[in-house]
């Protein structure tokens, strides 16, 4: 399918899996990340799949940087963007502590990347989004479970669900749909950095009794970005192997 898809946070992990998942022959996949080298690596892998790729260095916390990204990606896309996947976020490097002890500066940093970031990316891309396009925001199942000792992260991802509902209303008039995915714990380098026993974490509580790989989340993104979900907007799809929070 010839469409232009922008994945933020595409240097590795879930973002790389999304980029490869959208790498249909002829598609244009833009991979944006603060990690420019990682974005280039992903772009090279996308090209190996027969799609066109563009790597973009971006800091999603900056208005100027996200606007420059959107302009560059729209030019790459022949004058527009069809799909934005708002995936960039931070979590592995942040402190886990009771909410009374969260450092306010860290709270602000988490909100800047995880909540302001998706807003700024959507804001910058909005003028370039084609009718029939879609935004897929990556939230987290921790919003539903109320994951302990992580209130800044959980609150930022709850905010992503709120952004999703508002943007769905405001962009719906232009035929653009906005949905979110709330993945359960998924095995990426970052989640291994978070906990050594990542591969077994939560598996007993998942109906499917196996850990989630990044590829397990890709189908949901393709569905929400594509014609099979043409009358779905403002929703959050939980993809957690039946763990049910
Ligand atoms: P990751 O750390 O591999 O990916 C995040 C990417 O965002 C990185 O490539 C990083 O360089 C980029 N990034 C960070 N700050 C940025 C900034 N200011 N500007 C631009 N890019 C920036 O993490 P992972 O595991 O792939 O997670 C991807 C998404 O999925 C995140 O939104 C995360 O919150 C969400 N998620 C992950 C789960 C998991 O268990 N892995 C579960 C639920 C949600």
C-alpha cells in the first residue's frame, strides 16, 4: 500500500517493529527518534523490505524540532502524511518510587516526553495529514492496572488516552481517525533494562501464558491505521495477551 507512515521513537523496540510492520512494498516509512543513529539503522531495515525510508532526528519535546520533522516527512510523502504513530516515550531510565517520593523534575521530564511529545507531534503533523489518515497513540496497560511506584509514567500514559479522545473529535471532521493502543508488558531492550526477569514477568497472569514480543503489537497498529477500522475513532485497544490488567 502506498502511504506515508511516520513512527516516532523508531530507533528500536516497539518503534522499530512498527516501522518494519508498515514496510509494505512501495510504502514510505519515516523513522524519527532522538537517537539518530538508531533511526538510520531502522530505516536501512525498512529499505531491505522494499519500502522507502527516511530517518529523521527529532526531540519530541520541542515545538521547533517536531515542526521540522513534520515538514521533512510531508516532503518525503509527496506533500502529505497518512499515518502518525506516536510511540516515543521514556520509562526504563526513570526512577520507580512511591508517589510521595517522585522527584518533581523527573515528573516534568516524563510528562514532557510522554505526554507533551505526542501532542506536539500531532500538532506539527496535523496540517500535513491527508483525509482518510490516522493517528495511533501508544499508551500503556499500566493505566488500567494502576502500576505501583510509577505514577508519573502511568499518568503520562493516561494523558495519552485523553489526547486520543480529544483529537479524535477535532480531527474527525477531516476524516482523520485517532486511536490508542495500550500494550501490556512487552519484551524490548528497554523493558529488559527495567527488570532482569522481563521474560517471565506477568506471564502467569496472561491468558496466553507467554510474554509479548514487539511483533505482537504491530497488527493492532496496522488495523487502527488502516481501512479495516474505518469507523473506529477515539478508542483504546488493550493488547496484553489476555492479562486483563
Ligand atoms: P524504547 O525505549 O525502546 O523506545 C522508545 C524510543 O523513544 C527510543 O528509541 C528513544 O530513543 C525514543 N525517545 C525517547 N525520548 C525521545 C525524545 N525526546 N524524542 C524523540 N524520541 C525519543 O521503548 P519500547 O519498549 O520500545 O516502548 C515503546 C513505546 O511503547 C513507549 O511509548 C512505551 O511507553 C510503550 N509501552 C511499552 C511497553 C513495554 O513493555 N515495552 C508496554 C506498554 C507501553
